[in-house]
C-alpha cells in the first residue's frame, strides 16, 4: 500500500510510478496534468469518470482480466522511461498484515479452536472473548482523511486509545491506510493494547487493527456483526460495537454512515455534517432515528472526547447485555 486519498499526488511525485489507475471515486483532478510532468501513465477505467490527459481503458466484468493485463504491460513497458533525476523514493516502510475478510477472520479463529471439542468455521471464539470481557467491544473505523483537519491524526489517536482499552478495531479505506502507516497493523502493535486484547492478539497471531478492505467494503463489517449477533442470540443493535468516521469527507461516506446507523450501530463523527443549519434535521440524526433503528449519530470534534464517548457507549451496551 502506498497511501490514501490525500497522498495520491505524492505517489506520482516520487517519479517511480509507471502507471496510476483510477475508477470513479476520490480522484484528484490534477492527476492528469501532474502525470504529464513525469513519465507516469494516467489511466481511467470508467466511462463516467474519463478525464483530460488520461488514457481510457474501459473495464467490464467480462474483460476485466484482459484489461488488467494490458495495464500491467503498459506499466512494465513504461519503466524504461523513468527519469532518474526525478526519482525520489522516501526511505519509510512499515510492516502491516492485511486481508481480513470475514472468511479470513474465521480461518484465523479456527487456528485457536480445539477441533476435537468445539465447532470450527464460526465466530464463536470472538463472541466468547467479547462476552467474557477479554475484549470489551469493537469499533468499525471507516472513512476518509480530511484536509480541513490534521489528516490521519484522528484515526491514529482514536485507534491507539481504543486498543489500549481492550477494544478491537476493524478498519477500511483511508482509515486503514492511516493505521497501516502508523504501525497499528503490525503484529507488534499488540504491545499498545490492554491486557485482554494483547492476549487475544498473541494467541490468534493478529494485529489489534484488522484491515477489511476499501471504504465501500463496509458490508463485510456488517456481515461480521450479523454473524456475531446470531451466535449471541441478540439484535445487532445490542452488540458492544460502534462505527466511527472521524475525518469523513466524501459523499459516499454519508451513504456508508447511514447504512451503519440503519443497521442498528451507533456512529460517531469527528467532522460536523452539513446539517447544523436545521435544528430539526440535527435532532433527527442525533436522536430521533434511534426510535426507528435503535442507533443514531454522535458528533464530537474533540477527538479525546470522541474516544471517551465511544468507550462509554460500548460499556453501556455491555451493561445492558449483562456481560
């Protein structure tokens, strides 16, 4: 992984990028002109997101493999056009373990399950950790980084606070990129955890922050909580789980947040949404919808207070469950 939303131009600026490929979301308009200053090929793939100074290779389900091969071939052939005097590759690397789909999480849990006694292929070990209090709960950290605040800081500081309080974090999109660069997806990050989560990380051989894909892979997280709710014989809204988008910026973040709230999971925002002009809409989103879906939004721009609010909500849900 090279970077997230706000770093896409920086990747080209290294002079070591043979091709940069985009689809339909979170694309800086300056990528085309910037790429022309280097040897980088700028490739668009969607008919609704063609841009000036780009090469268009239309992707579809039937030809995706061939399209990808063509782009890789283009990049390989473009390597000879690198300009050595413009190449600057930062000497910064960080270890990260990624790829935790629901299936991968279950497979990891199977590794710590006694197959002679217990059923494998389930999330039961995770539920047992939550129910026993070894893990206090979980936070789905999703969403953008935002130039209106100090980018990535909220993500990183919140994650550190959460794992120190035995709350495991599942992250996606730009939030996951921030965690990876901060070393929170390195298995050695277990040393930043509370005693319970640290023990879980050691036994399962996982980092305390799990990468579950792009921001629009939020459905994976919802599948995960749905399976946990089935095992615990509770509603999703009763689980000690919350969502968080501390630096949301994109329009799709609104859809993702609404999806999480509508699923019954309280969602915490660190950047104020554009609804404060209406007291009625603000009241609806932060309180009124709770009558319909048993969840709502909380907005808190002070990151430390935002973390405290999430931890408090998790403990409230634990108390209500009697665990």
